[in-house]
C-alpha cells in the first residue's frame, strides 16, 4: 500500500532512457555491456571466470563472476544504490543478473548445482558498523540477500570489519591493498571446512577487498571461495 502510494508520488523512471515504470526498461537492461569473464588473480580472460591453474593460490579466490562493465546506466544504478541510498535498486540489479544467468548459465551456477546448493553459503563484504550506521544499510548485503533468496541458498554474515578503513575509491591500487589489510575477521564460530562461499560485492575495481575477505575465510578453513560483483 505504502509502496504503491510512493510509486504514484515518485514514479520510477528508467536510468537509461527516462521511460516510466522501473529503473531499467527491457531495452536498457539489454544494453548493459557484459564484462569479459577474467581470472581473479591475473585478470586475463578465463573460462567462466575460474582462476587459471597457474594462478591458483592457497588463500586466493577460486573464481570471479561479474555482470557488466562499470559504465553507463549500470554505473549510475550502483551509485544511486550506494550514495543516494536508493535501496530498491538492489532488486532491479539482482533481477537483471538472474535474467542473464537464465539465458547464459555460468560455470559458477553449475558448481552450485553440483553441490545441490547445500554446501554453498552466500555472504557479503561487510561494512564497518560505524559506516553501516551512517548509511543505514550495507549495499553488498542487500544484493547478497536478494541473490540468496532467489537461488534458494543460505545467506550468512561470515565476516566482520574490525577496522574502519578509508574508502577504497580515493586510493591507488597499492594503497588499497595496504588499506584493507587485516580489516576483517570471522564473524561466526561454526566450522567452515564443509562449505563453499560466494562473496557478493557491488563493484570489482582492483579486487583487494574481496581478496582480503577470501584470505580470512580460507585461513579459517573454507575450501572454495568465489566472488560475484554486479560490475567490474
Ligand atoms: Zn530505458
Ligand atoms: Zn590467471
């Protein structure tokens, strides 16, 4: 009731073309430029985004899947979600991702299905509590929870941020790695050796945040960690 009333007052318009109805009309959703899938270690092309055999590291990511290039309407949508606090945007972004998955099932989905979904846990890059309080929500957690719901998988906060780091966006690549080091620790006490984790974040830039999260999870016994981002 309240939602439909708000829709009347502030009708949603397409980010791409301004048409009324939703944040992405069918046309503009179809025009999102897909990213090439790359190995999370060397960022060169790789089948399905799986890490190359030679790039595999003990505590490194096993794969990376991203929807689109961080440009145009996809960039605007993520910025609205993150900086303009448009929470409903998360649903549109996940809907577009899943529609794409239906048409182009990724290798990652095969892996999830092989385990019948049982062993996979969806998790998100956590914000520091102070930042989350300021923003009111964690955009990565919103995306991850919607994703888990739609796939019928479990969502869990597996990590917590123990240092309030500088926003990565203001830093160079080498500084980002240093900035994020030791920023996370495990948020749960359960045994993790029997699960695979899919870590969700909004954007992959240098990957230093997701790599650091993966490092903490694998140091604590997780065997397989993939990253999924909306843009790269
Ligand atoms: Zn449009
Ligand atoms: Zn590689």
